[in-house]
């Protein structure tokens, strides 16, 4: 405490008061976190406001908070990666060429060996796309199959089974030829196939008794039963269209034949104005003298 020039007694400012006044020479308190010219509460509010606005504080750049990775996010990443890998594997399996199946019944196999392979578990265990390739290739070997049977290198039962495989392969090829055709083009193609089958009837194999050997229908059903439903239904639908077209062709042929017979029966035996000739009756009694 000291005496002022005006005679009043001046009290010395305490350190805490000096820190609040902000006057030169005042010493801030050790517990004050903000600037010396602001109260404690105002300094705290300013620091908080700067932090929320993204402004750098005393330490320079604002620190970014680390967001913890939750278990749900980890599972999502793993599932997404698995889906991507599955798609890539599926695309590869679908678009790989026949050469990649060198160990899965290659198409270069000779016909006698192929007949044996088709009747084994090797063929049954193939994926459908590979089965389709093998069967389409086998359909083109029908002449070789018939030759093997004619040379007694194949029994009648083996031939029936081989014809079943060849028939399915032929249907796959026929469906592929009209995959992008319209209804009328489809009908025209069916008529073309019926015309073609007429010329192939002479090539039908026969057994020792002269009976025609045909495909084993039960074997056809057993093979197609393991196909995808859409592929199986496509073959069945196409075959029904073939059968109906063939029956319609037969009905028209019978109608034409019947009309021709009726026209022949109603045709006159003499020309207009001509007297029909009467043959003498050989059984008439002779005139008496």
C-alpha cells in the first residue's frame, strides 16, 4: 500500500487482478488457458468455436478424429469381396473355350472311345455347358456310329444308347440355328427339317431281323432329367412343334389323295355327244334257226 500524489492511499493489485485487467506488466495466472486479455470463460468459448469451424489452434492443423471400424463394416467388406470373386469366377467358367477342357472329355476323342465315355460317370459328372458341347459334337458323328454298328463293332443296345445321345445333341444344334429367328422363320425351318428327314429314312439301321433300330427313349429322358429345366423344356417344346408339323403335313397329304380319288371316280368315261360303246354279252343265248 502507498500514498498517491492526491493524498489517497493506493492499494497494490494482486496477481489475479492483474491478469484480469490485461494492463502492461500484469502477470496472468498459471491456470489461465486462453489469452491474457480475455476472461477464462471467453477464452474457452473461442477455442471451442475455432475447433468447430476447423480453424487451426495453437498446435497448427486441427487433428482429425479417427473413426473406429465397426464389425458390421468389416463383414460388409468381406461379403462384397466374396461376391466380386464369385462373379469373376462365373464369367471365366462361362466364357472359357473348349480347349480349356482338355482333361474333361476333349472333342478330339475318337468315336468308339466317345461311345464308352458317354455311358460312364465321366460324362455324368461334367457341368452342363460341357455336356452340351460334347453332345453337339457327337451329333455330327452319326454316320460313324452307323458304320461301327454295320461292322459289328457296336451291339444293338449300344447303338440305341448312342442314338439317344446323338438325338439330344442334334436338338441342341437345331435350337441354336433358330435362337434369334422369328415365328415364321421358325416354322420355315421346321418344314426344312421335315423335308430333310424324308431323305434320311433310308439310312435307318436295322437289326438281324430287319427291324429298324431307334433311339432309346428312356435313356433320352434319363439324360435330359439332369439338364437345367429351361434347356430341357426348350427341347421338348421344339420337338412338339416338329411332331405337330409332321402330323399336319400327313393330314394334308391324305386330303390331297382323297380328293384325287374322288375326282377320278366322278370323271365321265365318254366325251360329250359320244355314244358309249356296248360290249356284246358273251353269255347271251344264240339265235335259233
